[in-house]
């Protein structure tokens, strides 16, 4: 739990609840119908931004660029956030209907699903409570989608097969909202070399002439409005051919067509108090004395479209403020799959596979007129699965190698649209990954189970040049090389038919691998003596009691038993404009009890 050092507010307030239900119906012996519904409502504090930039006494501002060696330890730094309505909220409704009918020679299944959600996620982006550094963002979304799939499947002595078609339709709206004050906008202008116009006017004219108007301390909001209409059609088939009792081949393919239409609308910045003051000063002739007009203050800082002005859109217009720009694209793909299975012994399976994957391209919500390409991956894997004769142990091991072309990832990019303000956008790159995966499940005694999973992976960029011209080709993507998870559970049956279960789970991840970009964005920096991206570990323990009918369950848990905490992200969105950096940290040790009742 974190507490604001200035206000005393705790940043762990939550009001979350969920309802889930399912009902089944068998109208005939060959037909099965299941309806499921989920309703969730989430209202909680956003994750606090721990400011780790040493701040000079006001009115002095922190310098840019940020000197990483001066950053503070986030575990020792007081939290001071001043974001208005610091809230993450979501309303979610999901419903699905599964209908299965057995025709004898084949089975027909229909899957229908509907999903609707609204969400708002406001976040402090400067990690301070000073108005000249104030900046927050809010992602507001509304989304509804529909999915329908029809699937046929069947089997005989030699073949197992499945084939089907699906359709997906989605309608979404999004608002990328940014909130500041004229004081913090002036900080951006000053750090970008554009001077201090509000301070100059207020202290050079308004105060000396005893004018009541003020230009500092006034709100300044900018928003990007997006709408997306997406649809996807797919047809797929997969068949397993048991050539002999020990050897089989699996082959399949999936055809996908995606169609997307996306639009952007960026209106004028919203600053009603500022506009009123400017209009009054203009009417008095004060602005003319300074050689300016209200129009000189109508600019956008965050969503500056000047560098994209004139770019042609697909709806017959060019990019401009207040104009809806629309793009439409479609993508087609055929993705094959091939697997060879050989049962060397009754309890030993050897396999090799090749699979191709695909993800449609799209658009960046904050970058008007942008497009990024579809993502393709080729994956090769070979391995074995072994089961002990008494079923007390199962072992699975494999080696894999994949090649990504135009892999999509969200990254922080400087100077999007020429505004000088960094923003998060999707960029693509070619990547290669090679690794080993090992899994053991062990149950030597009644009531006792244990597992161990180990993975090694080496992921590097085949080709990637950042927008600032940095060539990352051949460098690691940042994915840690090693991850290990292990755990065990013991269940005891009580004389009255109830049972008690103890569980423990441990996870380890090696340190983040660094590249030139991650170093520039402090992803691998030593921050106040703490290594960002260091190896992590965590141990969780749980205990349960269940009644004889498994209708009542009472449990207790301790998460992060050894209270290990790590830096969980460094926010550099305002590093180049305000000189401020903030961090998040992983949760501390947490304990609690839970109760589950089944009807």
C-alpha cells in the first residue's frame, strides 16, 4: 500500500465485483446447450506514479534531458500525485451460447459470443504535485463485439478431423485524453525552446497594469477521438491421419480475411478559462501591445498535426484539425500447420511441427493517418512427451525456433507527428527466437502433486531501426533468457469427508536483456541504486478447507512471502518535456482469506 505524502490518501481503494453464471440444457440425448454470462464492474485507484526526479524548489524546473545518475530510489521516495479523478473503471458484459449436436458420423457445434465493455483509465504521468509539471492521460474506450463459429468434427479408425467457419465483428470508440494546465504547457514550450509566453504576459503586462485577468493556473486539455469498425472471416480445417499404430500426421490450414476501417478526429485544444481571458485582453487592446492575438494561443502541444497536414486520407480529405480522417484496409492470409507424431514406445511420444501464424495490421490511435503491417510468424518445434508406467510422472521437453516478420509491439516514440511530445504507438520489427521448454509433473503419493517448468529463450531483432535512426538489428529484444516456475500441493482427506489442501508456488525470471533503445528509455538503468530489469523471484502459499460436497471452501493465502519488490516500470513519457520520470513497483507481501460458496 502506498500513501500520498502530501494528502495522506491511500492508493489502494477498490470497489470491484463480478457475477458469473452458467446454465445447461439437454433437449435430447444427442444435443447439449450451455449458456454462460459474466458481469464485472471495476472501480479502483490507478497505480500511483512514484516521482523519482529530484525537484528543485519552485519556481525552478527540473532540467532536460534527464540525468539518470540523479534519479531517486523509488522504494524510498515519498509519493506525491495530484491527478484529478485518479480512477480506473471498467464495466464488462459477456455472454456465450454453445450448442452441440451429435449426428453420429459427425458432431456439429455452434459457438455464439457477445461482449460489451466501457473503460476509463486515468494516470498521473509526471509523478509530482506541482502545477507547472502537471500532466495526466486518460484512455476512454467503448467496445462491443460479436463472434459466431460453426464447427464440424468427426473420427474413425484412421482419421480425426475438424472443419469450420467463423465471423467476428467489432465496433469501438476511443478517446485519448490529455490534461494539463497553462503552467505545465509553458514548461513544455520552454523546454522545447519556445519561451514562456504566459508568464511573460502575466508578469510583464497584467500584474504591472493591475489587470484582473490571469493566464497561469488555467486548464488545458487535448484529445484524440477514434472510431474503429473491424470484421474478420475465417475458414479452417485440421485432420489427423494415423498411418500406423505408432505414426501419425496432422495437417491443417486456416484462411483469414480481415477488414478494418479506422478514423481520427483531433479538435482544437480545450481551455475555456484561457480563451475567455484572452478575449477580454484582446478587447482591451492589451494583446496588441504585446504583438500577439488570441489565435497565437490556439495551438496544440500534444496532438500537433503540423507534420501530417495535407496527408491524404481514404475518405477524400487531407489531415487537418477538426477533420475526420479515415483509413480502410483489408488483409488476407492462409496459415498452414503440419505435425508428425511417432510413438517410439507405449509411454514415449516424439513429435515435430511447423506452424504459421498471422495477425492483421492496423492503425495507431494517436498518429493520424498511420498504418502498420500485418504480423506473420513461422514456428518450428520438436520434442518428446513421456509418461511413467504407473502414471506418477509426466515429462514434456521441446526445442523451438520462430521467425517473426513485422511483429507488432507498443513502444514509446519521441516526436510523434512533430509535436516533440513522446507517445505510445505500435511499431513493427523482424525478430528471431530460439529456446528450450521443459515440464515435469510428479505425483508419487496419493494427495501429493508437484511440477517444474523451465524455459530458456534467446530473442533478437533481425531488423529494426527506430524512428530516431538507431539500428537495433542483432540486439536482444529485452525478453529475459530464463524463467522457472515450480510448486507442490498436498491434500489430506478428513474423517468427515472434508479435505484440507496446502499449496506453494515459486517463480523466477532472469534479468531483462538490454539493447540501445531500452538503455535510452531507462529500461536497464540503475535507479537510485536499484537495478531496473533485475532478476525477480516470488513465493506464494495457500491453504484451503473444503466440505464433503465441495460446496463450501474456506482459504487463506500469503502472496510474495519474502516481500520481494522490484521496479515494475519506469515512466519516461514526460522526461523530455518536463524533465520528470516516475516509476511503479511490484506489490509487497499480501495476505488474506477467501470464501467460496457453490449452489
